[in-house]
C-alpha cells in the first residue's frame, strides 16, 4: 500500500508530494553521478504543511519522509517513490529510520535547547538513507527564541537535509521561516472519506464509522478515537447534555466543575501509564536498584522529569477541555442550522431530540451569542486564565443566551 494512501481526501497534495519525491530521486542521482542538476525541480529543502486540526498534516509529512527514503527496487524501473513496503518506507513511518527525526511535543512549547539539538542533527550527512529528514509536527509551538534558532538552519540548509514543518496555519509560524518554505495546504477531509477509512483500516462497523465521522466533521484522529473508544463516546454524550443542565446559577457552576473534572480525569488517565514507564526507565538508566534508593546526585534529573510530566499533564488537560468545547460549538452550530432551516448536514444527528428542543426554545441570535461565548472561553484558556473561572463564565453566558 503506497504511503500516499494514508492521506485521506488529499489527492492534490499527494500528487504534489509524489512529484517532489520523484524529483528528489533525480537530484540524488545527479549529485552521485556528478551530472548536471535537473532544472525546474519540484523538490526543495524546507516544506510547511498547514491545515485545520484533523486534516492530516503530520501524516502527510511522514508520508513524504518515507517517500524520500524509499528503497523499493521498482523505483529503478520508473516506479513511484513511497511504496509503503520497503525497509525505508516502513522505518520512516514508524519513526525508527536513522535519518528521519520526528519531533512532537507533549508540552505547551518547544524551547531553544531542543531546537538547537535539532539544528545540530540537521547538519549531519545521511547515515543510511538518501536524505536527512527532520519532521517538526508542532512548529506552531516554537517559542520566539526557538524560531530564531531554526531560521538560521532553514536559511542555510545542509546539502542533503529536508525540513518538514507542520502548523495549523501560516500565521502560526514566523514570517521569516515561512517565506523560506514551500507551502502545502491540506483541507478538512470529506466525512464520507473518513468513514470509509475507519471501516477499511480499523475494522469499525459502517454505522458507527458514519456517526463518528459526522460528529467530528472529518477530523480523522478524533473520529477514530470516538469510533473505537467507548469512554470517549460517554464523555461526548455528557458534554452534549450540558445545555440542558444550565437552567439556574447552581446548575451552571456544577456543569462547569464537572467539565473541568472530566478533563482532569482524562489527563490523569492518559498520563499515568506514560509517567510510570518514563520514571522507571529513568531510574534504571541512573542505576537505581529495584525498589531501592536512588544514587547520589540524581535528584536534579528526577526533578526535571517530574516538572516535564507536570507540564505535559497541563497541556493534556487543556487539550481535553478544548475538545469538549469544540463538541459544544458543533452542538450549537447544529441548533443554528435547524433554526435557519439550513440544508447543512447535522453533525450530532444522534442528539436530534435535544437539538430540536433547543432550536424551538430560542432564537438564532441567542444561539450565535452562545457560540461566541464558547469561542471567548477558548481564547481565555489560551491566555492562561484559570480553567474553572473561564468555564464558569461560559456556562453563565450560555444560560443568558
């Protein structure tokens, strides 16, 4: 299965990347044989993948990295790079290729130190592959200082190094960096395409896949989780009941607290396994005996790990809370569609009775104000407002309409 099959609903992007990978092959061949470099090459040293959440930015970057490292014998016969079966493709996709560095963060930002390590790595020649590929999945999380460090590497790249940066939009990356990258914009995949891949690749029942794809409006990762994780479906059902529980001030405050508690529990659940494994591995690496005391001089290292785990839990909690707010936004968007008699497909068709009830009981203007209140809450959370205060203000605004 070619690596491009992982890009759901992104045919145009797949074609562009496949053409660039073919030109990259020609560039390597020309350099090795000391032949003239082909003109008008579609290959370049830095790429910026943008698109809405769930569009598959990181998937596209990984697929391109695999195509650049493809060692399929069919390539010599004119075959397309990115077969998906050879050792180069497989190790690139799973993240074990010696010349493909995949960087993603569980923290709120990527700092100068981590970026300098990447830049040093980018100066190395490929060890076993054709290119040294750096995939930065969270380029939008670079601090300003880290962005300036990266700029120098993108501005003066090593001969066989390729930077693949991923961000929601071009505005999330420094203008000086994005001006030196080739831009590829991905779209939100069609709901039908997402449902189809859930059935084919994950073995999900067609009815469940259709509901999950429609509820997440084409977000591949969220659709997969919703279709395969019963607890995710329960959490979403609880969020969609929130509009019915804010009839008075007490109900607003209680609903806000439950929303925060659910996000915290989510973060704790996701972090527990990873944290325990990381801690045990670090203790073993530092020479601690099984169940024994830590060697002298290791307290600082352990404290650094604890701080990093704490920051990761904070980000996970915010991500979980933001996901709930996105679901709530989609709910009120469906209410508005019913009020205006729109032909727009209803995302939360499984909650049709609640949607109809709210659509009849309020005006479109009130629904728009409620959507604005959710957006204001998300912005407040981005500015580090205390989550409980932000959510309480939102539930009160939802009640007011």
